[in-house]
C-alpha cells in the first residue's frame, strides 16, 4: 500500500473526531525550512531527500543506504559536516495551526543503517522537539548513541536507541535500516505549534533517515451546526375535509468541522400527514460529530377556505290568518333550511325577513345566510306564497264533504275536484293533490285545513288526521 493511500485512509477514518495539523511526507521541500541547504558530494557526504533526488541540484550520492519500509521520498543524511555545513542541522515546521485542538499526537518514521559493528558516536543524535505559542521547546522524541564497542570516552562504534528519559544516553528501542514508526503525545494546547528536528552525524557511515511526520489533534468543537428550516407554509384546506395533506422538505444543516451533521425531525407530524385547520409547529434538530445541537422550527397554517353548503326548501305556500297576515317562522331552527360544512362548527345565521316578521298576502322572498367559524359565508333564498284566509265558516259549497273524517290513510272528497291543498294549523302548506282521493298517512296526527277547489268554486274543510 503506497504512502498516499495509507495517509488518506488514516485521515478518512479519523475525520469525524480528529484534525490533521501536519502531514510531512518528504516528497518535496516546500513544507519546512533547514538551517543549511541540501548538499551532496556525489559520494558519502550528503543531506537531502532520497528517492525524489533533491540534493539542491548536486549529484545523487552513491553512498545512499539501502533503507527499507519507506514509501516515496524521505529525508536522509550522512557525514553531514564534511561539506562545510555547521552541525547540528535543524529542520523546522513553524506556525502549525492547533487552535481548538486537544490530545495532540505526533508520529514519525525513523531509521539508521547498521554497518557492523556500528558507526554511531557518542556525540551523534536525532532529536525532535516542539513548542506551543513560543513558550520554549519541549522534548518529544530523542535517539542517542548506545551499545558502543570501541574506545574510551568519547566512545564510538555504536547504534541509535531511543532515549526514553532524555538524559543523552540511548536506552530504548534500537533503530535499524527498516523504517520504524514512533508515536508520542504532545502535551498542552494553544494556537500555534512549532516542530523542530535536530540531527548531528559527522563521520563516514554515520547516517539517519526520517519520513512521514504526522501531527493530529482532537477537534474541541463547541460550535453547534447552523440549521435552516423550510419557510412557513400557509395553505387552504383540501376540498371536503377540515384540514389538508401537507408535504415539506427536511431542514438542512452545515457545520464548521463536521461535513455531514445529522438532521432529524424532533417535533410535529411527518411530511405527507393530513393536518387539521389551524397552525401546527414542526421542529428539526441538527447534531454534529461532537454532539453539539441546534434546532429550528417552522409553522404550517391550514386555513378553512371552504364555504358552508346552505340548502333552502322549495317555494312554500301558506295560508294567511284571519287578518290576512302571516308570521314568518325560523326556517333554520325549524329544520326547513339545512346547513353543512367541511369543519364541525357552529354557524352564525341571518334570515331576512327575520323570524316573527308579519307579511301580508302575496309572495315574499326569504334570504338565508350562514357564516362558519372561519368567516366563510354562503346563502340561499326561496319564496313564501301567502294565500288569503279561508275559514271553515266560508262555506260556499256546503254539499262538499270529506270522508272518512277523522282519516288515517286515504281521504275522499265527494265531488269532482280541480285542486286540493292541505295546510297545517300554523298555515303551512303540507301537501297538494289534483284527485278527489288523497293519502294522508304521511301527515302527523292533528287538525288540518283542506282547501278544495271545484268547477263551481272553492271551500275549506277541516280534517282530523289520526
């Protein structure tokens, strides 16, 4: 697996919880500064980037060691004072942004090629240090000479081992020609971090190699996502129902560290639900990878825009009283006018002329209006025909009679008729017939007036229905 893919995979895995501060692959020299330029004498004295052959334009050294485990370019050097460079040589990364990060971690790959019996002297070292916000450099990881086989102080012919207690003597894991990854914790937090690599190897076959310096930190994210709800929705009811089926898009959210904050609906009905007339509130909540949340709401207002259905009766024919006047009844209250609506409601009604109004013989137009709770108004109208009073004493055809009287079903007039109209006790026309036999089984028990019209004239008879 190549270096780029390895780093990409590591970054992908830690995207949610971590941020990358440094990713130095040593494939070029653009990310750091050195205390001396790269150089090479073409043989065994050099300092630069192997594989990518960056030795400041000088020839690739023939003395490069056969390291293993590095991918792509890596930094290396050997006998680094032979070309006039001042030791130690430093490599620095300055002004690394660590603002808002905690749990800073460093990892790097280190190697030193072993030439039996070993070539590291007592004064050789590899050291990595850091400082935060200019507060002074702190030790991060050191490699010092150890296991010397020759000489008295200063001793020589040793190897590099990690100096675990930073006392100048290698006492930990030994370096060799294979790249080894070392991971260390960077203590502290702040805004800017400086990293420094310091190396001194000053004789033939004294060498070093490093690669893949990575610094990561945990995002200390306290900023909630920015969540945006849909705009408020205002709509009319669906025909025939006291509500409407409403669909809406979910809220959207952005976050400064989490590319995909989770958005969930936390209150209100689901999209596509039938909502009642009135105002309903819907709430969404966005949560980022650090657990920060933010909410937004919007309202859905369903308006009852449907008018009531007002149904008037057909023309009403009634008989005037003895003064040839007729009192207009309450047609809604009496059930002759029906009112229905898509919403369960109480209605405000208007009747003109109002109930209790006295009207004379002739035709009067009745207007009915109904208004529902939402203010929607509808109406209808019909005529009331008031006929002159004809009392039972107005007998111009004394020979005309009804039988049986009282009657229950069929009642017969004992002569040929042109028309028969039956009125109730308050003068309302109840039925009409053109035959001398008519059926009263549909009438309620009570006293009725029957106006009988023949070729000779008209008379009114009283009929008892039982």
